[in-house]
C-alpha cells in the first residue's frame, strides 16, 4: 500500500533529453493549480527508453499506471482525466502485461525508476543499508566474502572474473603502505552502453552500499569512484548521496557505531577510453597519463599508490547489497550453472523497443531482441547484434538462440561485455561496422604497445580501402594475420580484444567482405564510395524537396518536373533520400557505379 | 580570474592525485588551458611542465585553444553510427562551414565528434551546450543549427 499518491517522472539523462523536464514542469503546474492530492516526483530511469518521457501514476491504493511518450498536452490530459477524474487515460497507458517488461527480472534496477535517487530516506525505505548494517554487526569479513562466493557473482564489467575470489586476493594481500583501496570503475566508455550511467543516476546508494560492504570485507578504509566526465548528472547524484551518507554516519569514522571507518572520493575521468582498463584507471587517479601497465602484480597486490586495491564495475557493486540481503545461495538460484544472477543491458540500434533492461542469465538473445525488444524496426530482416562494444563482436542471426551467459557468448567470438547491445538489420554494412570499431580503437589506443598502436592503424587502412571499393583479394589474409598479432602482442585488454569486431564479422559475414572486394558492391547500401543515388523519374513529382536539402546542389530540376542527381557532384550524404516523401529516390550498388 | 586561479592552486596544493582535478578546474575557469596555467600547475605540484603537458594532451577533455560560444558534440556511438550519424556531420559542415574538431571563424560554434553520449535509445543525437537533441534527421538538425527549430520541435519523432 502506497500511502502517498505520487506522479513520478523518469528524469535520467535520456528522459530529460526526450523532454521529461517540460513534462515534469507541466505536471507540477497543473497538479498544484487544481489542488490535487498528488506529489510530482523525479525518479531515475524507468527503463523503457523507447517510450520516453515516461510518467508513472502511483495511486494511494497502491495501484500504479505507466504512461509513455508523454508531452505537455498529454501531461495535461493525464492530470485532467486520471488524477482529477480518476479514470486512467487508456490511449496513453502502457499495459501492465507489456512484453517489454514481462520477461525482465529486476535486481540491480529494482529501485531505478521507483525511488527518488536524490532521497536517502526513500532508499532506506526500500531496504537500503539493511545489508551494510547486517554485515557490520553480524558478519565477519570472511563470512561476507563467503556469501559473495556462494552467489556466484562474476564481474559485470564484461570479463566475468569471480568477484568473491577477487575480494579474497585483496583481503589476503599484505599492504606495505598500511592502506588498502576500494575502487569503482564507472568509466563506462563502450560506445552503445549506458547501463552504469542509469544505475548511478537511478540508484546511487546501491552502488555505494556495495562498495562499503566490499571495503569491510577486504579491510579498506578509503575508496574512489572513477566516473566519466560525460556523465554530469550521475556525478551530481553521487555527490548528493555521499553528503547524505555523511549526515547519517554511513561514511566517515566509526560507521553506525562500529569500528569500521571509510571515506570516499569521486574522481572525474577526463576522456580516455583506455582508462576503463584497471591499471590505466589507477594511473589516472594518481594524476598520470592513463596508460596500462604489466600485470602481475595485480591491483589486489599492488594497485593504487602501490597499495592493495579491489576494483569492480558499477553493476557488480550494485548486486552486492541484494546478495547480502537474500543470501548468496538464494541469489544463485537465478541464472545458469556458471553465470548467476541477472545482467543489465542497454538495448539500442535498429530495434522497436530499446532501453535499459535487466534479464536473468540464461535467457536467449532471440528472446531479448524479439520478445522484449519487439523485433526489428520497420520489420526489416534481423542481421546481427553487436555485444561488448569495441572489445566484443557481432553475433549473427543464425546464432540468436545462444544463451546469455559468459561462456556461451565467448564461444560465439563476442563477449558478454559490460552490456551494450546494438541491434543491426539488413541496412547495416558489417564491413563498415568493423571499420567503425577499429577507427574507435585506433584513436583510443594509448600508444604504449607497438601492435596496438600501428597494427590497428594498418588494419584500419585496409578496412577503409575495402569500404571505398579499393579492396584486394589478399587483404583478408593480411587482416587475419595482423589481428592475430595485435591480440598476442598487446599488454592490456584494449589491444588484446581490438581485433574482435573484425574477426567476428569475417567469421560470420565473409561474403560481405568478398562482395565489397570483388563486386565493388555494398549490399546494405551504406558504403558511400560504392553506392549511387538516382531519381526514379516515373515516381518523382517535382516537389523540389531533394533539391532544397542537397548540400552540393547535385539534386536539381524544375518544379513539377522529374528531378535528377548529378553524379559528379553527389557526395552520397543521403539527405535527399531521407527527405523524399514519395520514395522517388533509389540507391543502388554494384559494378558500374 | 587570476585570483580565482591562484585560490584554486592553493586549494589543491599537496593533495594526492591533484594534477587532473587542477587541470579540469583550470579549464572550467578559462575555457581552455593557457600555457602559463600549466606552468603554474607544474610549479605547485612539483612536476615538470613536460609532465603536465603530457597528461593534458593524453586526455580528450583538455583543449589548448579557446572554445566557441556554443559547443556542439555530434555523437558517433555505435547506435548513432548505425542510425546515420555521418549524415549529421555533412549537415553541420554545410551549415557552419567547419569540420569536426574546429571552431567557426566568427567564434560562435565549436564542433566536436564524441564517442558516445549514452543516449543510445534516442539515436542519432547531438549535444549543444549541454542539452541533448535526439531522434534527429539531417533536416531537423539543420533547423536546430539555424536556430529555426526550438527544442520542443526537435525532440519529437
């Protein structure tokens, strides 16, 4: 029973970008003007990003109603119809059995979109800090680690190392400096991933509670949160959370009257993808260039400022309070034999319903894409799903029944990764995707290892040539050779995994490479040098829209007469195709262009 | 400004790992990192100027020339890439006459390419002065850049 009637607006970065603030203001204005007994509150990411801005009405009788795609006018309709007259606005309602939500299981995201992330009271009202209290008053550090081991939790940053074992290493390590550090890696750099941002924005206290429990278990009294500077809202909410914790003696000396003391710092990243690698991240905290160093010694032995350090990802820490509350054994009931619990994914790309989802391990990719995501935009043909960002790979349609667990995904050549899941359809060129990721890696390589620095550059040059129609038969063999060398000759994960997007696309989409090289054809009609735009004279109405948007005046013609596109000046930007309302522009690819 | 900078140096003197926060706060103050400021940071932190410059050039966030009045970040994350971020670059170049990484001659706009803004469900997106514009097409972006379209019109599908 929810005693207080509320109207909650999803106010994470993407909600705000979709217009949630305007909706929030409109609701506040209308509710107060009408004197209705509802409080309008801001909450974190509700998760159904495809239907942002989202508004949830929580009635005093405990019933909840979710509205999607709300704008100012719809907000007014909700206030008048639902809040005042008491009849939910059926047209705007997201049904309770919405398939997007039905197959999800929320552990990490349990509070996201439910509580006000800037209110510690609400976090506490939802079992917040119960786990910390239990740990500090009832459990020994070893017992805490035992529970984490029992849960089977593995690193959610993507590599999947056992969290319990990692904590044991840090606990057992002798510190020569007298210090041990606990670090949270919130440098979420994979393009196409926003899970950690949503957790930090939606439920910052859960991550902080997890870090405190870890600190107690490994024997640390100081911690760092390393957050991307691109996430200003996450940083702001963490700062608020830390202040609230200090006020309640959940941070500082003698926490909750026990002998456990802990201080926490927030470090803003400065824009370097490689700092997601743990040794580079620690170098960055120390104020150096973020360049990885050789391991061993591992951070657990010698990490930040030469002290033993435990470093985990945001989602890993966010799982910990739930594990302690329900017990490791109970937590391990969800998932597969070797991958326990749930995983949060950022579902994006050519998908009908994208957003933040949390699913039990062991669900299939097909279920995620078709049942939760609703299938492909425009009902086009599903081609592949990219997982794990630049370190991952593309899982093709024929393997869509693979189960989401660390080992099954690794077997496909992709990886679990931190949770970015970008869906691709027949209009996505896989050679272009490989080139895209390599271009990313090439510009983010720190330059320390020769093969990562120069090998990826040579690979990028080859891929660029192929997409420009200058590819040669021998290119594929050279790509494969370089890929193998970059993998074995790089010091850190960035270089070791850099060839993955190339290798997986070569493995599953070799025919697309061949098509580009032999037939100078891009079937997805994406590679600019291999396509041409033409006006279908029979369909063109002469509306002049294409001529108006064309940046080079290649599209031209007289009013009410079929237009044409001058191939010499056309830059294949596609703006005419996008603008044409009569489908009178055709893209073709193949020899003879 | 100079006074604020000196106060900043004083605040962070002797703090462990102070180099990057000092560079960040200095950039907040001046909009970029003037050479003289890096010399001062070197003096206060006991590092060489080369070390400070080495750190500053390593991270994408730091810049050594003043920014335009407005900063536009065109997102090139994976989701934005597959949804056509490249054609947004064309529009920006056409409208403003500069390639990403540059500032317009009148000092109005600085255009940057960024790896991912984390608003993948709204792809393709552009951030202008901290505000995200999502679900863009070339046409919509053109209007936004021209200042014709207001935020409300731009974020609709």
